[in-house]
């Protein structure tokens, strides 16, 4: 199975002209049409019925909103489910009117249950009369009655733009809207549409079965479909034979634009049509002009396809894509476990330089010796070198299932996709780091007092680093809090704690012997890295720590 990834947008035939905006901004409608529907729309705008901020509303944030009118796909690769995910990924609210419920998976469509027309009408009324979506996007419209109901509702409750994905056949070949629907598409729905996005089969069906085999055919089809009434047409050429590349043709009634793509080999293409149309709708809802909306939508779909090309969901020929671009990395990453803090190796560029080893070699040796978590604390390296080192260390850490944190630098953690950060009291505040890094990354915070420990919990930290337990030469002017200070911090918080500062094989047992339940381990710099052999020192410290847990039990 293959799909196409466009790296290059090529415009052809004509120099692109500035577009007349379909939307000036969310809440402001287009004025380039003389169709009755648009007059209704403009009239509603003037009557203050559509998207006009009302006095007293200034403090409320109006979010861009797409209403999708489509079928449910139980496998969630296409239909309503794809529309919801695409809008969520693009930061747009999505409400739903369900026209049919399908029993569907990656093998095909096993059943279709059409929602009664009057209940589709009721759903439409519920959403349109109250929630003022900016844009309506249509997918599976399985009966003429449902098409008519939709058109009627849109006349009663005009929206800023209508995106029509003329779904007729599922990717597995199952008919989702029969030929009887075509007349109502041509006569009622398409004349109201701001854009229609047929694939080759759908474009051919809309035009009475004309064969579409070349790019020239697609242009003619786009023009002929435009004559039916939609303001813009995107004919998708993914199924075009004889070419390694794929070309989509966009026509706005004046100019043609080609989107040329190269193939991505992937079975995970189910739902690409729904996703593309929903993303166009989402971008329009945010206020984009039509051509920009189409460009962004294509880029997004291609990124999602490329990202999801190897994910495995279901045993059929066509799998779903990952709209949020998250599944792959989450599958590889296990959640933070406080036990990870048992032997915490913190690197130091000066020490590694002194012993003539790279950061990567230092990390490799520490992991081989039994370190359960790594922190890159590289105070003196250039940002670009830090980033490179972080990426290289991450590869090693992932192979061994050892989390890698970055000291201080949220930007480096984000850019390298490290597992998290360690920050101190004078670094980026932990709640800001949490907002930047999201809910899944690990955040450790240095705390010397119970107040700091309580704040770390409030700010969303995952663990506390507490010290200096003993005097240290590694960190200048560091206050020593001793074993008592460490114990006080541990007892003041429910967060897991790792002890730091002057710890090595000679005193690790004394630290772990404190016997407080949330003290999970020790963090060490010089005892591992200011030594000739990191591997040997890590192994020795691991043995001491294991011994201390035996004594405690
Ligand atoms: C595990 C762990 N605990 C404490 C620290 C110290 O962090 P911070 O106070 O931000 O000081 P610097 O390390 O940035 O000098 C740590 N790095 N790791
Ligand atoms: C980085 C750091 N933070 C500390 C704190 O007290 O928060 S002590 C410290 C230095 C730890 O290095 P070593 O293991 O060589 O003593
Ligand atoms: Mg710091």
C-alpha cells in the first residue's frame, strides 16, 4: 500500500493571485458570492446571528469550531473519529452529527446502520442552534434525505464555510453512499460548498462516470465540478495510475494549483480523505484563506502519514494513522518509576574532559555499570554540542530502558526529546517547565527545605533531589544540609527523593540507612566521573547500594 508525501508544492499554469478571503477572521464571513445561501449567511451576520461578539462577552475566548456531519468508524481510523482527532491535533474544537454507524476495522466494513433522517435533523438543530460552529465539514451522507436535511439546516443556521468530502466508497471498497445520492450532491450540496475534495473515483462519479487517468483529465474534472457550484475544488490524485508521484489539483474558479507529492510506502492510509477535509475545515475555522488551508492540511496529513508509517494497529491491509503523532514515542517510553532513582549518575563535562572521555562514552559506561537514571549536567558546553550529545545519549539510554534527564535546559530537553529535566530553585520555575514539557516528561526539583518540597509537589514535580548531604567540590557555594536536613525534606513530602552531594561508596550506606520510605536512591557526580574507570566505580557503588537495601530489610 502506498501514499504520497509532498515535499514541494508546485504551482503551475498561472502565477498565483492574492486570494479573496473566504474568512477574514473567525467570525467574519466571505463576501465573494451571489449564491442565495451566502446572502442568507450575510444577512444572518448583519442580524447578529452568526459569530458576532456580543457586549459583555469580551472576557470569553471564542475558540475555532468545526461541526463534522459524518459516519462513525468503529475502528476509528476514518469518519467522525478521524475528524475529531484531526481537529484536536490542529487545536480546533469539533462537534459531531452522526449520520451512520459503521462496524469497521482494518479488514473492511462489516456493517452499516443509517441514522434516521429526523434524528440527524435533531442533532443538527442541537449543535447549530446553540454552538455556532465556524465551519461545517461533511463526510458520509448515506441518503438523499440526509443530504436534504443538512442543506435545509444550513439555510436555517448559516455558517462561515462548508467543506464537502463527497464520501462514496470506503478505502476497502465498501459503498457508503449509493449513486442515488449523486443528484442531491450535484443539485443541493455542492452549490453551497466552499470546497469539495473528491478523489478520482468520486470526481468521476460526480461527472457521470468520465474516466480520469491523467493530470489533464483531473484539471478538466476540477473545472467541470466547479461548474456545478462549489467555490473551490481539490481533486485528489493519489490513485492516479502510471506515476510514481501523485498530483492533487486545486481549482478556485480562476487558477489551477498542483500539489505534487512523492510516495510514502505505508499501509496506514485509512482515513486520509476525512483527515484532509477536516484539517482544511479546521484551518478555515481559524481564519485561513482557502489556498493556505489546503496547503497546511496537505502538509499535516503527509506529516501524520510519514510519522505513522510503521505503527501496527489491526491485522488488515489498511491501518489507521496517528493523528496526534504520539503513539510511536509513547510505545517506546515507559512511565517514570521512583525506583529509577536508585543509582542516579549525573555527568560533568569538566571531569570527563579531564579523563579524556566523551559524554557519550561516560554515559555508556555508567549504564553498563548499573546506573538506573542519567542526568546530563553539562554546564560548559555549547548549546549545539549539548543537543548533539543529548541525542546520542538518548539512543543508548532508550536501548537500555534508562531514563535520560537534562540539567537546567528545558530547550535542550524538548529539542532532543529527552525523558525530562532536573531544575533547581533558581532555574525555570517547575510549574512553567511542566507547562512547556507537558504531562509525560519527568521533572525533578532540587529542594533543601520542607517549603520547597511542598512547592515542588504543587508545581507538578515527579521527584525531589535533596542535598548537599555532605560537602561537595562539584557545585560551588552549595549549602550542606546533612543527613538531618535530608530526612526533614523526605518526611515533609510524598514525592520520591534522591539524595545528592558528596556521596560515594564510603557513605552511601549511611545515607540509605536513614530508613525513610520515600528516599529512593543517591545521585552522584564525582564518585563516578572524576575517576579513571566509570564502569568499575558504578559497579562498586551499585553493590554498596544493594547491600544497604539488604541491611534495611
Ligand atoms: C538529582 C539532582 N539533584 C539536585 C541537583 C542540583 O540542581 P540545581 O540546584 O539546579 O543545581 P545545578 O545542578 O544546576 O548546578 C541536580 N542537578 N540533580
Ligand atoms: C549538582 C549538585 N547539586 C547539589 C545539591 O545539593 O543540590 S550537590 C551537587 C553536586 C554533586 O556532586 P558530587 O556527587 O560530586 O558531590
Ligand atoms: Mg540547575
